[in-house]
């Protein structure tokens, strides 16, 4: 780990994301680097992977001048990605965009730079380790590549096969293509100065400038997302690898009993010779369930949202609190799967009202009846509950949030 951190500090990254991606077709989400795969924009998937593997590296992100709003929208849920990120604008050709990214690192002056296509989000750590090892061993340029396995044909002008090309020693280039920073910056500047803008990758510029390029093993998964079907396949792949984000929250509430004509629990009024005392309607069951739901997304407790010192909640029906908690959960991407309430009371008898309570929970939460459970027990005449001084409730809620990549 220490060695990788040292590599990260001496290595910067240029991510090229200024293309228009016409071959992927038009979309309301914008160019392909901003389209969603696995619930996140392609560009964000790439940035997150680099932050996992090289957390201390400076990243120069090269975008199109028209994409500032798209970038802001993509990064909004991930403010941590702004750390160590330099954003600059690219040119019409990829070669111009890479040069802009390299120049953006001039104040950083890294020893090495990794130049990567934003639409290659499936690179892996072992490949990066091979690149860093080759650079550390003295390579001036490192190209990850995989051997060509398909039979290659050369076409004639008339559209017929002219001949078969030998696959021997042929490789398909990938990114990140990695270099000694000063050497590749100088090569790019020389190419631009000579009017050359036709290079298809950075290794080709290094070759033109006389820099020896070391081949290392790439990754078959490190594909470039070019066509619309590539994006669909990438989305399917990430969706299959989502870990279920299942969260369980607990809540507890208690209210004292005072002389009265009935109690409200789980939104159902039951005639009784006592009443529950509280600022609202004192529905301990719904209060406990409200806290359980809020707990699944770290949203505090019922007192944070509905302080008892606020007079507007005096005598308020507790379904308001539960509906509010359910909305918070859903706005955070959660789906309520189950709600379970246990009521601890000597009286009144809960059994005759249990079905109505379950139906009320299902109505408030907007979930199926079979996902709502209400149970009751006495306290065997022990403690404040046993002495009929109060009623307590314990609630558990299960919520599934949008999954995370495995």
C-alpha cells in the first residue's frame, strides 16, 4: 500500500472526455461519457475506479467547453471526486484534448502520466500495477494491449477480400497509455508544432518522436464504449454485479398513560379508560416506526424533524410523521420492504385491532399488507408497563436502497 501511494504521488492522470460520441447515437443524457451505466454516468464510473486504485493522484479531466453543466450534474452526487481534480477544455481532435490535459498538469510536474479514455470504465487494478511497475523499471512509454485473436482481412477497393493479414505480433491498443510526463508533453508539443493532428493514440505520437514504447498485458474487459449497444451491454453487466443494499432500522418509543377515554396506536383509536400523554397524538407505535425508517438512511430521529417544542405539532396525527419519514427514504432511493411493530401494553387488548392496524400501516407507507406486521405482548405486570403507567413500542423497518457495484 505504501508503494502504491508513492506511485500515486509521482503519477498523474489525464482523462479525455471531450468527444461527442456520434456513433453511440443521440441521447437526452448527452454524449456517451455522461450516459448512465449501472446507475452512474460512464465518466463517474471511470473516475471512481481511479480514485479506488490511485486515491492520491491528481487527475486532469478534459471536457468539451459545452459540457460544463453536464459535468456539474454528473459530479453533484459525488463531491469527493472534486478533490485533486483539474478540469480543462479540449479541442476538436483527441490529440488536441490530450495536449490540453498535459498542459493542465504543468504546475503539478508529475514524473509519469497515465492517459485514459473516459469511456473505458472497466480497467482493473492488476493492469494498473503492471503499468506502474514498468514505469518504475525505467520504461519511457507503456502501452497496455491484448493480442489480436480474430482473423484479419484486407479489402480491395471494390469491396472484396484482397488478402489475409497475419495476426502474428499484432496487438489491440488500450488505455491508459502511460509515459514519462516531460517526454510525452514534449512529443505532443512537437507534433502540434509540425502541424500533425492525425495521430490516433498517444503511443503513436511517442513512436513518431522516437520514444520506445513498452508493451504490457492489457485486460480483455478494458473495452471502449463506442456504440449504443456497447453502453447497453455495459449497463447490463454492472446491473448484474450490483450488491443489494439492504438496511434495517430500529425504533423505540414510550408514552405515559393518564386518565382518559382511549388510546391511538398504529393510527387506530381504541376505547379505553386511559389515554396516552404526548405532544402529538402520542401514537408510540407510529413514532417508533418513524424512527426505524429514518435510521435506514441516517436521517436522525423524529425529534429532529418534528420537535416537541414546536406548537404546530400539538395534537397532530402521527401519520404525518410516518409519511414524512417514508418520503425521506424514497427520495434517498429506498424501497420499503417490511414494517414490523411490537406493542408492549397490559391493556387495551391489541388482538381485535391488529388487522386494522396492519391495513393502516400499509395505507400510510404505500406497501402491500403482507409487508406490515403488528404484534403485541404484555410485560407480565412488571415495571411501568406492568403497572399500567405507560405503553411502549418497538419497530423494525427493512429498506432496500439502490445497489452498489460489486
